[in-house]
């Protein structure tokens, strides 16, 4: 009997599965990768040896207004490690620089003060200027032209007030942008809601290249790169983390070349071969990415890539914040049929994109092919309103899945961290 540990919130849940029923356990090699140095040393080394760029301290010379874009509460970027080093590096170049830390919330809710303290520590929160981006405040935006896709590029006006624009983040597989990190700090990170909606339109989400691990030919990625260029993003610090959210590698320098090198590294670690099975169990890797159902769709796409036609996906995700998006929830709660959800989304033009449509589109795509059972703290009614099944434990979910596929001996593929892998056919 195999005992599988499944990340859940800040802890984990376990499940016992007979050995002969396990088709495969798909795990990123990042979890077994042994870094060559400590977290701080890895980041410092990257800053000292930037890719296709002068060191940040050199770029900071003579720059009075420096803006550092940083990820919000939904991303496990170890900013308590990275941000102090970035601040130190800027001040080595210009001790008197006026530094603003701009929290890239994208389309998410605003980050709270307690979350800022948890992320950066009290010292930074109490001594640095921190601005939380609000995509819905039109007065905070500046029009920087038109994206390749035709959408209007509206970004936080701080990018134009800055003499030097820097970003920190982390690189992991992303279910429609290919990878997180790099250019994504700008779009959707500090973009207006209207720009985000245009970039996340139905046609782009449906594009065959808008998938995990793909950058070349990905129209969503192309818009993001353009936005970062126009914004004037000069330098990035992106890290790669393991299942313990510890830094195992760092990349710094030019926002395109450093990001691409980081993506190549992640691709080698995260790539796993699909092992088709009737039942696939996945998670969102625990906190902070399993705070809501909205984020949990990411791990469903990993399961989708290895679940047999008509099979069942079990998602173990705490969802302490509930559904994560009113528009996302209501799209399903108000729909009698899933096909109607997808048909309605696909017919919309880019300028008709509505909030959370992209997540709804991907969830509908998964649900049209598979039954999904959620093991979650989210209310049962909420889950069922969204056309999924609810289970109180992994064991109960597995029993439900066996009944759905009509085989109590059905094969099971487990993906302990669905957002950390690129499932390859």
C-alpha cells in the first residue's frame, strides 16, 4: 500500500492507494534538485552575474526614482529573501534613490497589510514605500498605446514616473502564459483591468499554443513581452523554488534573456511524461496557490493532460478564500449546462471579455471532458453550484471516483503538485 502526501493549505492530507493501482506519480525534479548554495547566496550570485545586462547597482547610478515590481499574496515568491538584496543592490548604486515597491496584483484582490508583513517582514513594511496596484482605479493608469493583439495598453502610471523599472518574481509552469515570471510582472501584474481582459480573451485562451510550458507562438506571451518593453522594464530577478518554497536557482538581468534562460531550466526540471489513467489526483501545491477555486483550475489542467477520456479528476485544494472570483463563480452557478458556458464565451470578441472569463473557459474545457471532485474547505454548495462534486477527504473522493468510472480497481495517476509540472504527451 502506497501512502501519498498531498499538499493542502499550510499542511497536507494523506491517501493510501494499493501499489498495483498506481499508474504513476508525476513529480517535478525541482523537488529533488539540490541547490549549490544557500538561498541568499544563490540570489546574490545571480545579481553579481546578470544575464545580458549591467549589474543592477550600475543601472541604478544616477537614477532617482526606482520602482521595483513585486508579486502579490497569491504567489509564493520568497520576497523576504529577494527584496532585501534588491534594495541593497539599488542603494549600492545610489544611496539616495527614492524606491517604490509596487505590488503586482493583476486582476486579484488587493494585498492586505498583514499579508505584506508576512511576505516582506515588518522592517521593509515599516521603512519602505509600498504601493499596492489596483487594476480598477482608472486614475492610476497611463495609456501607452496598443498591444499587438489590438488591446489598449494601460499600465500603472508609476512606470512612467520611474527612472528605473525593476521586477522580481518566480518562474514556474503557467497554464496559458507558458511560464510565470519575467514579463508577467507588467502584464497582467500592473495593468489595467481593461488591458488584462483584452489579453485574456477567448480566442487567445483557446489558441493551441496558449498552454503550459509554451512561449514560442503563444499570443498571450507575445502581448506580455510587448507590454514589458514599452513599460521600460530594465532588470529582473526571478527565482525557481522547490516544494518547500525555497530558492534553488536564481536568474537576473535582461527581462527577456534572463527569463528565457530561467524557463529553460524550469522546463528541464518540470517536464514529466503523461501516464494516462481513469482517475487522476492533483493539488495546487498548498498555500498560497490553493487559496481558492479560481487558482485551483491550474492544477486541473495538469490532470487534464494525463486523464483518460471520460475519466475523473480529484483536486485536493483548501480554498480558504472560497471561489476566488464572483464572476467566475456566477458563470457556472447560473448555467444549467456546461456547453452553454463554453459557447457563450467563445463567441465573445476580445473587447467583450468579461472578468474571470479565462478561468471559466478553461474550467469549462476540463469539465466538458471529465468529472471533477474537489476535496476542499470551500462550502459544498459552492462546489456543486460550479458543476463539480465535493468530498470531505481524499479517501472519500477516491471512492466516489471509482463509482463514477465503474471500476473499484481503476488505475490512478497522482500529481502531488499540479502547478509544478509540465505534463508532456
